[in-house]
């Protein structure tokens, strides 16, 4: 006799009481026992290979687009170049933009961009003696701290 699951016993027992439910319950128990649980290793391998193929196609497409553009990135091909900027506050900045032979000093705030000054193109000056990088300042402070001990 075929061993039936709890679900099929419900239909063949007193709860149903009909002889018509017994063939349905037996067929249900046989199909449930015949199916292997989980996903096969072949299906997982097929999925991983398809994923690798798609990622490879994306990289090859990006490579060819870069070759067509002459090796330049797509954002820097225009006449504008960002020379530098300074954060005034969390929402306000001053930016220097280079357009051909002109530097334009621009103020940027939420909802507004305003030209502050225009200059002929020049070289960025070296940092002044009074300005030090944070790393240099930290090194000096740690040396001074070690001398006191």
C-alpha cells in the first residue's frame, strides 16, 4: 500500500467521507514524492554562465564606446573644464570654470548660479607659506606632543 501524506489522509479519511476524493489524494501523494526538492546544480551553473555572459557583453560594449570616443571619457569632451572650487557652507560653493582662454568665477547656491568675476586664463599659484596641508600640521603636532613627554 502507498504511504499517504497527512493531506491525502484528510481526503481519504472521515473528514471527506467520499470515495471520489481518494484517487485525487493518491495522485497528489505520488506527484509530491516524485519531484526532487531544491534547484539542481546544472540550473545554477547555467544561471551563472548566463550572468557572466551578460556582464562580459557590458564590458565589451563599454570598451568599444571608449574606442569610438578616442579614449576620452564622455563627460570631459566639451569646451568647459572645472579648474577648482571652494565650499563656503554646506549649500554654497565658489567654482572656477575654464572656457577657452577665460576663467569664470561662479557662485553656486541652491536654485541660483551667478557669475562673480571673469579672468584671463592663468596658472594656479603655489600655496602660500602660511597655508599648510593637514598632514604637515598633524605631523608637527604629534612631534611637539612627543617632545613634551
